[in-house]
């Protein structure tokens, strides 16, 4: 590691880490022309494999998803006959082939399948291209200068495979690195070529990063440490690791890692990289740690990106890329236009089993979600509202019974941290009668490590909000992998047929 004294300082503007204080884990980052793209894991959320776009590596916007639907040969991804929590899309690779201008996503689904998706442009349309015969764990994808296609993958035993040019099969594969016992585990492979050298970028979960170099993609590789137990930029958070390297138009190199910062999740975190005279990458640190701030990348651009917060009133005929469903939705039970219309898709008293629950990442370190609901179309037994969704959850919502409507706050919804089966549907903690068909529900979340807490409130005019229920302590356990999300839901407890209209959803920061 090289400590930053003056070559990266100067008079440039600075940025603060994490550059995206939202949950985008297992990132892969590339540059195509003057645009940078970041792809992430999403487990059981649909559509999957979100893509972010930036023009300066600091400011990012939602660009789309590589996997339009979790079409993985199991009804559990539809919340039919079971559930797929903490399954689905794990670490994946994202790449662009310059020879034909196509974008590619290659990803591992659970432990037994690898799929390839492709698109003519980053915003799609994305289509499934192939299910590969071999499984590539935590893979990185490289289109080499000579047209060859390589995948680096593995856990502890790291291999490189050459794929067919159409990415439908394997030409050959070879073990290239056995992780030394003194290191333990290496995974999360990325494969790069710089000049005459190939570089394997490997993470030691969850506190280190290593790099290996060879003159051929098949080795032999020499291994070096990049960082280990390096203090990170988020107080109470983990060591930045995994992720990938990217070269700017100007020829500078940057490392986009993620920082474990539960209960919010894993946050993209940026730092500059220097190359030694003998061709090894070194992380630039600040006072012996990953910088909380750095001088911004010297990228000349006047291209702006859309904010990742703000108000959505659900215009047009489709959801924006900032939205993901909890499992695949039932497309016959929702529509977009003049608000988001949610018809009940499941009869259940269990939020974790209810289809068509729509989620939005929480903006850290603190943010507030406000949803405006028209509940005139609810039927007896329906419940709709706004949740803090994870393996331990709480919500504020509207329940309809024969004697009218109530605004309710419920917490204590829990799952077993192994099977991910529901262990409790929660306990009502507060309730008030609702007399009109319009209500605003609000959740305020502090997702800083060691601070995690949420509070709920409601309003009947959109201006004056009344707190409802106690504070809800957010669960910081990592085993669910995904962080807390705001979630909009509507399901039936007696019979289907009801509808609510989401007139607006606002994600706001102080």
C-alpha cells in the first residue's frame, strides 16, 4: 500500500466514502467509452443483477438490470410452494465485448448453476443467452485482446477457464492457484490484462484483498497482498474488499470495493490505485487506512446522472430500475400508470410469503421513505403498507376489517437464520382508526453500524405526521447478506380481489 501524501492531493475537489451509501454488494466495475458501469448481487430480489452508471466514478445512477426475471427452474422464486431467500444471484461478472459492442453478465445461481445473459446496450433488452454446463464460483470475465474469452473462478482453489467465443461452452480449464494455508480463503476472482501481464484480483473474506500476476491467463501466478485488516471509512463498518479495478479515460486506476456496513448492507467504496515500477498495483491509503475522503478522480466530464433519491409518482407504463420485487412478481396483479396499482396476489398473514412486495434500497447513513396510499379499493382482511424488510422486520400499514380501516404498526416479524422459514408474523404494537381513503405512511431509518433503528409515522393530509409505535431495532447479523430495504406491500388475509394505489413514493435524506 502507498500512503497518499501529495501526488493524489492538490486542489481537486474531494469525495467521501462510501460513494454509494446503498446496498450494492459483490461489485464488478467496467468502463465503456466515457461511462462506468457497476454490477451487483441481488440474491432473491427481482429483477436481478442491477447496473449502476457513472461518468466520474463518484456520482452514480440506476441504469437497469442484467437479469429481467429469476427464471431459474424453481417455483420458489415466484413464492409458490416455497421461498428462495438468500438463494438466487450470488457474485457475478459483468463485461463488454468491444468487437461487437455487446454487454455480458455471467453469474452463479446458488452452488449448482451458471447462467449467461447478454444485451446490445446496457439498458437492454437483456436476454438469457446460455446455461453453462460447468459451474463458475464467484467468477470474473475477461474478453482478451485476441478475442479469447476467459473466466476466473473458485474458492481457495482458483481456476481459469477459456470459453467458446459465443460463451455457450468451455474450451479448457486449469487450476492456476492454490491459496496458501497462511491466507486461508481466496475467492471473488476478477481477471484483468494490463500490457503483457494478467492479474487475478482476489478477496479474502471479509478482511483482505490479494493480487496474483502471470504472463499467461493460465499461470504460473505470483501472489501478493494488497490489503489486510485495513481500517475502513465507515465507523463501525468492516474492511473494504472484493469488487474490482477500472482504468479511467485519462489512464488512472481505481479500486471499487464494498464495505460491510450492516444493517444497511454492503456499500460501494472507492480508492485510487498506483502501479509500481515493476508492474504491481498498490492501494493509496490515507494515514494508514482506507480514506474517508480522497481527491476526486481527475475525469473531465460535464455529464450528469439522475439522483438515487427523490419522488416517484409511477408515470409511464413500467417501474424504474431503482425498484426490485421480493422474489418474482405476479405480473397480472400490478400495473403502472396513474400510480402503482397493487392488487392482492397472495392470501396469507405472512409478509415473507406475500407476492408483489416491492422494495427500494435505503439511502445511508439516514433516510426517510414516505408512501402515499389510496386504500379505497381494499377489501375485508386486506393489509397494505410500508415495511422495514429483512430477516427481522417491522411495518406500518392499513388493515381493513368489516368495521372499518385502521393504521397499524407491527414488529417482531422473524425468519429462521438457516432455513429462512418464517418463525413469527409479528405483534401489533399500536393502532389508530382511519376515516378517509388516503393515507401517508413514513419510515425513518438510521442504518449506521451500531446505530441501526427505525421509526414509523402516518399522516392523513401529507403534511402533519404522527409517530406510531415504538422504535424498531435493526438486526445487524450478516447471514441474510442483503441489507434492510423499504418495502411496499399489499396482500389479503381472507380473499383476493382488493386493490391499493400507490400515488407516490419519496426517498429523502436530511
